[in-house]
C-alpha cells in the first residue's frame, strides 16, 4: 500500500519559525529564530519537500518574509512549496522566479477564482496548488481570520474544475492541537474529487495519526504537513536524529532525500 509523504512545515512570522494554536495569532510560540537553518535541518533529516507559510503576508498588509523564503529556496536542493499572501499573478511570478517550486493560493482562490485558472494555464497544475483552510466546513480567508461563506467541498470541486490537481486542506480547529487529523473531512472531500489529490494538514500529534492517515489513500490523500509535532519531538525516531546537536553539525551535508528536478 502507498505510504503518506510527511512534509515538515515552517511557519514564518517576524522572521521566526513559529506555530499557532487553531490559527490564533495571539497564541503563537516561537521555536527558532533562524528559519533557513531550520529548513536545512529538516533536509538533513530526510525531508523530500518543505512547506513554508508566510503568516505575516497571509493577513494582508505590507509585512512579509520574502527575503527569508528566497534564502530557503536558494539553500535547499529539494522542492519548497510556499503559501501566505499570494494574491496576484505578480506575487506568483515573483515566487516562482525566486525558486519556489509550488505556489499555494488560498484567500485569492476564494475571492478571485479566475486567478487560479490563469495561473494553472501559465504554470501548469504541478506548480499551482490551492490551500483550503476550513473551520466547521466553511472556507476561511485572510490568514484564517475571516469566514468566506463558502462550503469547503463545493469550493474544492470548483478548483478541480479549473485544473487544480492538488489541494492542501487544513482543518483549522485541529491545527496546532496535536489531537489528530479530521479524518471525516478528508474522507468526505476525497470521495467527491475525481482528479485532484489532497495534502492533509492540521492535528498530527503522534505516529499513530500518521498510520491512520494511510487509510485515506483510497480517498486521494497522499501527503501530510506536520509542524508542531516535529518541533515538540513527539516521534520516537527523533531521538536518533541531530535535533539536539544542530549547532554542531554540518548543515551542508544532506541525506538521501531525492534531489528536485
């Protein structure tokens, strides 16, 4: 049976690696102040893809972490997918020109779905991904701070019609809780999609949750984004890694993760 791909997450706010609890910006925990080093450590620990979210840009306004993101893309030899604050074609162009492998469109996909169609046509579905952030089945926007009134499944089906072939589905109520993924939500969406794959996000708290997600492979779930659980060292295998000696290791000596093409 196919195995779920685990994708480490780096959420950026004010240039730091942080994690939120259920999307609440006031419930922020800073883990590291060097996101580039953090990304390289994930690479050494055999990550195949890195997921980066610009939380500052996601809220709108002028704050962003583009410089850090560009540096991460420059330093790594594996794909980096980036979301947060991608609102226009100019934003998409800038990200891809900076080395971002896949661009995740969230709020703009809800407010301007034609942008998704245009982006897929220009860059193909391998480069353009839609971020579906939902709470109680409703799509949320503006860095999860506002409701959209749109049903999550219906929104995803529209994106699939527009050529999207990957949806990053975050259940906001589970994000940062370590309580486990929303299996029912992924199962419901996966049973409706015909072509798009699902990257699950939110709630992973231990290895049993990852094992459980393998049951959803028939429902088009093939990968999962993990953040807090990795930062909190909840997986037994992490004791064998270089987490606690990261200041003493050569971060340029990568492991066996496949190189990006």
